[in-house]
C-alpha cells in the first residue's frame, strides 16, 4: 500500500521560477562541497615537482618580473611604497579574482558529463572553486605578511592602521564579484562557445584597468571617476591604504563597489538558477 500521507522531498516542475535559489540545499550537500574543494586543491599540485610550493612561487616570480619591468624599466611610481610590497598585494588580489572567475565561468562546459548523470545543487561546483582559491589566496597572504613584517620591524617604510580590519570584507567583496560575474558568463558561454576567446582577451585587458602595477594617483583626473567604477580599484587601493597609509580611505567608492557587486551577485545567482536546466539541454 502507498501511504498517501507521505511527505515528498522532491518536486518536479515544468519551469523554474525567478529568484528560486534553494540555497538551503547547499547546507544539505556540505560534505560534497568539502570533497570538491579537496579535489581541486589536490589535483592542482598532485603531479608537480614542487607541489604546494607553487602557491608561494607564482606570486613571488610575478612580483619580481613586475618590479623589473614596471619599476626599473618603465619607472612607474609606487607612491613611496617599497616595490615588492606594492606589487605583491595587487598580484594576489588580481590572481584571486582571475582564478575564481576562470573556475566558475566554465561550470557547465567542464562538468556537463557529471551534471547529466547525477543530481546535486549545481551551485556546489562554482562555490567549491571559490573556496579552494580562497584557501590558496590566504596562504599567499602569509608570504605578504612575512615580507611586510620584515619591513615593519627593520625599516620605517610602512605604517599600518586600523583599516586592516577591513581585510576580510575586501576578500569577501572580491569573491562575490568573481562568483557573480562567473555565474553570468557560465550561462552565456554554454550557449555561445566563441565568447570564451573574447572573454579571455577582455580579462587580460581588465588587469591593466585595475591598479595592479600602478597607483591611482597617476591616473589623469578626467578619467579617475571611470577608473574607480571598476570594483577591483577600491578593493586594491583600500588594501594598500590599510597596510601602508598611502592616503585616505575612499568610503564612497567602496560603498559603490559594495552596491555594484551585490547587484552582480544577485543577477548571477538568479540567472544561473533560472537557466541551469535549459543549459543542460543545450550542452
């Protein structure tokens, strides 16, 4: 006999309603999220000679190259900040954003076989990419902290302040920006595959639109407002202000970034959840 009073845990509908995110499912699948994070961390360095040491080596070598090209050859100002400490935070934040974006924008293309075989919240995949890259970024911040403490103890070139307490907020903003943007792009690239080539080109240009290798002080006044509309600009500049006291904290641009990132994340989540079933039919 079938118990008609049984409460069904699954409900199949013809269409997914807008703003139906079902985020509570993520907690039910938290163990799966942990497994994906472990997989990402292990797979990246499993068959490498140096292993996890690459986490430190990549930003260190990039900083060295930028110091030689932009510091010694181009002689771009660092606003009095030691070049190593100037380039390293920008590189870490930019790499974090870029890695998170690349880890989420191919959610459907790289996991189509898995999605077609078993059900789990599709949002688990991009979230696992965000978490794994966040762990890598926090490890890289240890490298920055070690160099920073050296300059703080043995020189007078750096002056920290209470804005350092904003660091978790800045990391969260960067993660939300990359997640929201990646979710939007993942839906678009699943339908239009040639967008991948254009987006990779735009991503490279976007780095130079962010103050990774130069301070905002060298940007002409007439372009400065547009420059600050880039969400990464207030994030990177606020990081430098917190650790080096290079100038006042730009509250209004940081609040503008919070608003724009919230809109992007809201749009990404809504579009991803609305189109996830349709995208699987296309792939």
